[in-house]
C-alpha cells in the first residue's frame, strides 16, 4: 500500500468515526406555524418574480371560484326551499276546481242551499290555507289580459268592457310566490269593428 492510499484510508476512518454534524433544522428544532412559514417564504421570494405573480393569480382565482360556488349553492338551496311545495300544491288544484264547479252547478236551487253554503265555506278555507303557503289565485273578470298569467282560449264581444280585458274565466290560474303554476284560461273581450 502506498503512502497516499494509507492517508486516504485514515481520512475515511476519521470521517466514519466522527459524529454526524446536526443539520441546521435539527440543531435549532424550529417549529413554525403555517402563517410564519408563508411569511418566511414570501420574504425570501422576489415579489416581482413571474412565478410568484402566477401563483398569486391562481390562488385568487381559486378563492373567487370557491366564493361563486358557495353563492350558487346557497341560491339553489333557497330556490328549492322556496318552491318545495309546488308539486303538492299543483296536485291540489283539481280539488279547488271541483269545489268551484259544485258551487256553480248547484245554482240557486233551494234544496241545495245548505250544501252549497258548506262547499263554498270549505273552498274559502282551503284557499286561505293555500294562500298562507304562498299560493294565489289569478284571473278575474275585468282585469287586463296578461299573457304571463293568462291563457286566451277565445274572444267574446261584451259591451261596456274595454278591449283586451278578461271577459270570462273558464279556469282559474294559480301563482306560487311569483311563479305561475297554472295560467288562468280566459276569454278576452274584443270590440267589434263597425
């Protein structure tokens, strides 16, 4: 073995026998919170660096997307809550129609007077209960025709009423909190052209 080889072997043994030097983190055992670590990183990164600007842009876009998502979910939840009863109320509309037909067909027959009065009271209570839940009846004679809440099924000529107003209601319409569940089927007044 040459002298150089012996020296190299001694150096290797010395290095192997020497205790390992602790790293800077092990020596100080520094524990930083996320905010402190982020501040430390920002302090060591060039604020004019394109990478930093791009990362900041990505972060801001993600925060904006998250806020938009929260708002949309909140709006959709409110919409579902607001109109949750729509299908049940729509299923009850034929009951209202039948009560109105019973009153209409009974007419003024003295034998049916008490029954008609009972049916009319039931219908009024039913309408009041539905109104508490936001359901309103639309379509009355004399009001101006509105294609948003009325469905014209024909025209009639009635003197004394303005043109374009509802002359007769064939079937009542209903609106739930501003949303049309069923448009009123009406006959619209049309003046004659003489």
